[in-house]
C-alpha cells in the first residue's frame, strides 16, 4: 500500500510543474491582452464612456474566468448552501465574508463566474498590497478600491473610500461590492483579535476574527438612501448623479474541509487532494439593517458570532446548521458548475488577441525603422 501511495505521489511533481507553467503562460497572454484592449479603447471612453465600461466589464469577467479555471481544474469545487441569490443578482448588493486564506478571492471568482450579471458589475475592496500583484493593474483599470491598513492610515483611507464610491461606484453603475470586514487572514489576525477581545470583554473567536466596521459604515452612510450629489471633476459622469441605494447585504461564510483552508499554492500546483469548499449564504434586505454606528457594529458582530458557531459545528460534525432566530436556512446543496467549452473559447480569444497585439507592435516597430533609418 505504501508503494502505491509513493507512486501516486510522484505524479504530483510533474503535475505541479505543468500547472505552474500553464498558469504563468495563461497570465502572459491574458492580463496584457486585457490591458492592451483597454488602452486601444481609450478613445471610446472619451466619446461614449457607458459603452466603454460595459465592454470593460465583459473583458474583466472573461479574465476572472481564467482564474476560475485554475481552481476548478485542480478539483477544488464549491458547494453553495443557505439562501437563494436569485433575488439580489441584478440589485445593488454589499457582500461581506470571513477571510481565511489567499484562496478566498479566487474561489469567490469561481463562485460568481457562472452568473453573468455579477462580475462585470462588481467592485472589490481589498488591501492595498494587492495593487502590486500580477492582477494589480487589472484592478486599477477596473476601478476597484485598495484600502490601506494600519490605525494611522485608517481615517484617511475611509475618506478616500467614500470619494471612490461617489466618483466610480455610482457613475460606473456598479452593482456588487465585496468587503472582507476582518481586514486580513485568520492565521495572521487571530492572536491580535483574541487579545483585543479579552481587553474589551468581547467573545474570543477561534474560526473567525473580530470584524472591523469602518468600511461598511462608510458604505451604509453613503449608499443607504437615494439622494442627488454634485460630482467633482474626477467623476466619470455629468454634473449631477443620483446616489443609488444598496438593497441587499449578502453575508457569505466560507468553510474549508476540516478547517484547513485551500491556499494559492494549492490552486497553482494542485498538490492538495480534491475537496469541496462551502459557501454559506445569508441574504438581508438593507432596509432592515441599523444605520447608526453603534447598532450596525452590534449587527455585524452578531453575524460573526453566528459564523463562529456554524464553523465550529461544521468542523466538528461535517454538517452545517443554521437555526438562528428559529430560522432553518441550510437548504439543498448546490454545486457550482463551470463550463469548459466557454473556457476553451475564451482561451482562443485571448491567444488570438495576443497574436494580433504582437503583430501590431511588430508593424509599428518596422514602420518606425523604415522612416528613421
């Protein structure tokens, strides 16, 4: 039996190398293609910005589909439980989720990818360090927001976040906002969170960390009711814009098998055995949420206390329970299924676009040489 396991494990090495090579090459012909198309379409942004941003949304969705393929092809599947998302797919929705590892965002990509309404109209709120990753330029062009961590920068960052909502989220007609209130990975923040909880006489969590409510408070203050504002010169829209109202809050509890999070290295190399990640949804009408800071903080803390109970139960028993306020809401398991034919078509598109862009560069270089020399 040990010999068989050893032989099987040997396959993980060439498999991991092949996956790494594929992902690196995939990055090389996908991300530059997105950037080039956005550059070539800049004149359209001046003439008809609404059409430009609609096209950009499609390109952004196609690019994130590439990332969805990475986890799906490695066997890291997603199962959805809880509330049905049908009601909020086309509405303005704030997504809040617990944060455990580097795989949280790619798996959310994979979760949203089959739903055509979400990714083209989404805005991600992420730590400023992600600006310097391979996807940083994409997020900058898509107008995602990079929030700065640290107490000294927090107030300034929240002020900039409010301006970003007014200057981009509203004029670009984004729908979904994705926020990780914990502000960092579980393994990095757990000890700090527990020390703070002990100091402030708050519950000490094992499977989540105490959430920060600042960014969510800015969203609620800015987008909780309809009004009209005067845009500044940085806005993508005309002089006056109606502020849209956030209609839903979608609370996602991300649960990994046995409490062992999938991480980015697993997705890249595929060396972890295939497994299922649970996405547990609870959908709340925004009108039912408290607006003032104190009660909103309590509301968010209550949700995180429920997450702690759900995750503790899941890790101990292997099943989810949700019986809060006498509401049974586990529901049927719904597997997220990706479309390999769509993946193939998108790869052909990105490869063909890369070839076209290279030919354009070669032609421009030859043209330059002809007239200069």
